[in-house]
């Protein structure tokens, strides 16, 4: 008996090579480059741009891969690119050092809201990798050395304290669901475990999101290749895996809330929404489009979940559960309007805060009215994307929340928004940042105009909605 030869797909081979190229650039980025060096900052921008180019080419090449191979291809690519992000320590953010400390403190039975990291009351919990001993040079003062290590002072002795934690004199800013995540990750590893546990957790959550997107696309009869926009994204690899930002957990819960509410499971969707908001607060902006039909069930479940997660910490720490949030808003300039980079190009700083608040309130109302209850993701895409552009955060990982809705709506032009946020890492210059945000906004508007021009003229709104529901998740 002879066996038919296995046919290799040229498109699959090309796609695999492009995925490998993306992973190689990510691996080089996280193992070799350090943004504390001006030379590396430029090189980082070049390498990340190359990774985005390879990513785009891989997504395009995947179009010709046979359908039977798509799901395995998406998952394999996510593992390869995400695995490359595990090769080095975080190279643009040390937020996960705070995650580790909060988890260690909570694991000792102490509320993470009660003490700042510099407090000597917790000196017995300090692992060497988070708080290395200062080095005394011959005849000189004590100094802090090492990658990601900064020098501050211990409280109350005022002695030199070396730490990997930024803002060591400030209380934690993270809400209760995030703190439970930190505790869960650190409970299964020894205190000596460094950054890797949260990187592995970030990869696991990002893979879960890929799985949810693949299932959602299949359930609605859509092309599963769109999931590559999340699964293979250099942005996800760097921010969710290498830098292991807790935002990826908030994104997973927000996506779960959206899919549950859209399928009619509104109470469970509300639970997921409340947990998402109790992870990072930011996912509150995905909520209005979920309230288009029977809002009471979603609101009640989300509020109850949010309150239930906060209650134990409020009982233990009182008002300290607010943490560094007020200080953060002031530091970032959101309290006086100086942080709204895009609006600041046309408005005085004193006007940007009320104008931003008014714009976002109007937009939230429009998206609530406009949302399709069975497919709310287009309204969510517009609301999240516009909010990011208006708020103009200088931390690019806030753009992670946008990506699942890009996948579900196929509006790939919105990828320019997280790409624009990355500009601040490469060149922290307000003029360049404003230009990047303006280009992103213009690109999105052009994309909307082109899509609108292709719509059937005179199509009634409700007929268009029925057509969208019939075709699945394609919005308009």
C-alpha cells in the first residue's frame, strides 16, 4: 500500500518564516536593548518597527494558508512570538517588580495597601533581587548598581535603599482583583523567583485571549485568521508578556464580559465586567455599549462584584485602598489638564480637562445608543479607541484593551493607535507624540470614510443592523 505524499503549503512555510522573523526581532529586543541608553532607544525603535513590519507581512501571508491549518497556525505563532518575549527581563517597564512585592506582602498576611515598599516594617520580607544591598566603592558613598535598580531611601531611617520598584515611597495603585492576581502568581513560586513568573502568567493570559477570539470568530462564522492581530502582535508580546502588565488580565476579563453579554448571559457578563474594572479601572470604558439591552442585570452584577472584591481590603485598610491613584492622576497631569496631548495641540491646558470630559461623555452616550446588543464590539472599538486618543496616555500598554475589538470588527486601521502610543517610549517628546497621535486619528477617520463610501446607499439603520447580525460580527 502506498501513502499519498503530504502536501506542504507554500503559504504556511512563508507565514512560518515571517512569524520566526517577528519572534527573532522580539527576542533581540528583550535580550539586547535597554531604553536607559539613548543609543539603545533609537535601536529599539528600529527593531520594534521591523517586528511590526514582519508581523504585518505574516498576517497577510496567513490569508493563503489552508483553512484546516489556521487554528493551529495561530496558536503556534502565538507560542513562538510570546516565547521569544520570555527570553529577557522587562526592558521598558519594571511594574512587575511592584506586582511581585505586593504578592509577597499579601502572601505574608499583610494588606499591600498598608505600607509603602520603602517601609522598614517589612524589611524582613525583602528578597535580594528586589532590594539588593548597596555597594560601597573605595573611599566613596554607598551606591546602587544593577539593571533596573534605582536608589532611594528607607523609611524611617533614611538609609540608602536600592530597589527595582519604582515609586518605592508611594503606596500601591492597583485594585483588589489585580492584587489577588499578584498573590496567586507569587504563592506558587519562592520569593527568590524574579520577573519570570509574571511573564509566564502574561503569556498564559494572552493565549487565553487568543483562544477566546478564535472561538468568537468561529461562532460568528468569521475568518479565524483575524485572531493573528492579537496572537502575533509584537505589541502584545512586549507589553503583555515581556513587561507582563496586569492590563492583560483586565483585557481578558473585559473580553469575557463582552462575549457573555452579547450571547445573552448578562449576569455572568456583569460579573466579568466588575472583575475587569477591579483589575485596572480602565475597562470601565467598555461598559456603555454593553448596556444597550437589559442594563440593570449587567450593572447590578458588575457593581456587586466590584464591591465584593473591594470589601475585604476596605475592612483591612480603610481609605488606604485608594493607594497611589490620586497621586498618579496629579503626577500625570490629568488633574489640571496638562496631560491631554492631542487636545493640547488646539486648546489651552486649562480647557483640555472639561473638553475631554464632555467629549467622552457624549461619545459614551452615542455608543450606548448606537451599539448592537448582539455585537457591541464596534461601538466598544470606537469608544475605547477615541478615549485613548483623547486621554493620550504616555504608557503604551493602555492600548492593549483596544486590540480584541480590532480583531472582532476587522478594523485593522485602528492598530495605528497602539503603535502611536509606542512612540513615547522611543522618543519621549511631546511634539513628536502629538504628531503620532494626530496621524493615528487621521488614519482612523480616513479608514471610516473609505468604509462608509463602500456601504450600500440608503440602507436603513435597522436593516443594516439585521444584516450585521446575520453576517456575524462585521460592523459598519
